[in-house]
């Protein structure tokens, strides 16, 4: 019992097939013979050539050729030369089949003209099979014409009966051998095509796996950048504020320390949930929690305010029907924009967050009036925002506010979509 697997599109269908033990044994022997021939082709060629040379030698030394010869009064050297001339060239039948056939046809014409009619001439069929198996069909046609020459010479030199009786049976034999070679060649081409297709599928599978791994690495790097960058910025702001308030208002300093602890625990919890995905084994005791959504924007903005950045926020409409993935994108864009403001806007800066929900999607605007320029993190934050936006076919604008206004602005629009677009491999 073995399995045959048919593949339709991407779904495999497995079918059990009963096989006779004799068939399995023959297949194993055939595979071993082919493997041996592939490793040592010269050995197989020597065996085949040696077999026919010995058979032709027996026919020559035993005088069996005289039973069918038209002329038995031939010198021994001529019969020996014809015997070797039509058997030894078989050694090169696979590497130079047309040259071998030309040599055999030359000896075959002498064989027919002299009346020896040695049966070793039939090994031309083996050469014809190799031509049909390896060379173009046009060459096969010329080989057939070439093999007709000894037949015509023998028929003209020693006519026995009609031309049909002497030539047609041989032509049929040539045709059947040529068709057999073409059939085997077609089967081999089909098998090679299947093997190549299987190899291509394996390559495509590996490529898809690498692309998926690259996309997952990009997603994880983006999440870690957002989590670490924002929370460390908030912690830094709280620590600076607590340091200045320690001497004048110990209560405010204690509040700053409490906020630092809360923010740190929140960041560690988010990192722990993210890194659990990277474990090989299934997380048995991993803490489960939903990804941030638009309902968490208030807490995000309050954390930024507590870190010392005044933020004015306005919300228009409701986000109930917005997909979870788009909510996470909006949350991360607002988080990254506020983080950049805290890092680069400078002292005395304020920020404004406007979020509008409409029937065609969601629009977000984050602006500040600080002195900061472009982010100094190598563009990773802006790249992450653009990747998240592109995932949902949205648009993102990030840059300085138009003159004469000061500061930086980030504008995001996400159209309503049922599913995200396919991820593409990012150039890192």
C-alpha cells in the first residue's frame, strides 16, 4: 500500500492505491538499474555492447549466418569485419547516436550488397530508439531515410518476391521502434516537468515562509518601537518633572514616581505579551489581553499630559463599527506622533489631537506648536506609521506645519475596509 497525492491548486488530495507485490519488486529493480546507470553509464554501455558482440561472434564462429545468407562464399575476414562493424559502435549509441547509425548503415550496405545478411544488422533498431529518445524529430526522419538504404540495396541485389514483402515489414519495425522511443521520451519529459514543478513549489513555499517571517519581524519591530519609544518618553518626562518638583512639592514628586511605576508596568506587560508570540512552545500561562483600541486613547493622552505635555483632544463621531485592526493603527499613529512631540517639540510646546469618524472612514490630525523638526530615530517611527497606514490603503502626511505656523503635524485617513491588504516584504 502506498499513497498517491494529487494537488489541485493548493489543496492536496491523498488516495490509497493497492499495488501487486510483483509490480513493486519490478519498480524497485528498475529504479536501482536507473540509479546504477546514472552513476556509471560506461559500465552499462560496455555490458550492452559486449552482449551483442558475443552474440554476433557466436553467430560468426558457429556458422549460423550461413542459414539465411544469400551468398555463403564470402571470405571470413569480411564476415568478421561486418560483425564487428555493426556491433562495436553500440558503445557510443547514447553520446553520438547519428554517427553510430551512419557507421552501421555503411557496414549494413556492404552486408546487403555482399549477400551476407548478418542478423547483427538488427541492432540498428537500438540506435534508432536512442535517436528517437534524445534527438529532434527532424533528425529522426533523416535517420529513417538513412536506414532504408541497406534495405533498398539488398532488395535490388537479391530480389526475392515483391518489394512490399521485403521492405514494408522492415519499415513497420523501424516505425514501431521510433514510436516507442518517442513515447518513452514523452514520459521522461512529463516526469521531469513534474519534478521541476515540485521543485518550484518548494521554492515558492520557502519564499512565502521567508516573506511571512520578514513581515512578522517587521510587525514585531514596529510594535516594540511604538511600545518602548512612547513609554520611555513618558517615563523620561515624568522623571524630569519629578526631579524639579522634589524640592518644592514632595507630593507632586510622589505622584510622578507613581506614574513612572504605572507606566513601566504597563510597558512591561505589553512587551511580555508581544514576546510570548516568539516562543517556540505554546504559551500555557501567558497573560492574554486585547491590543490597544480607540477606547484607550483617553488613557494614552492622560499619560502624555502627566508627563508634562499639554494635549487638547477632540473626538467627532463614534468608533464602534471601526475594525479592530484599524483602531490599533489609529492608536499607534497617535502614540508615535505624541512621542515625537515629547522628544523634539521643546519646552512650552502643546499638542492637539483631533479624531473624526465618518461613514467613509476615520481621519486623525496630531499637531504641535513646538520648535522640533523631523524625528531623529532614522525614520523608523515614520516608516512604521506609513506601513500601518498602507496596510489599510490609507493616506498619511507627516511634516512641518505650513508657514507662518510653527511645529509639526501628522494627518491620517483610513477608509473603511473589510480586510487589510497583503503584507509586502520591507527593505530593512
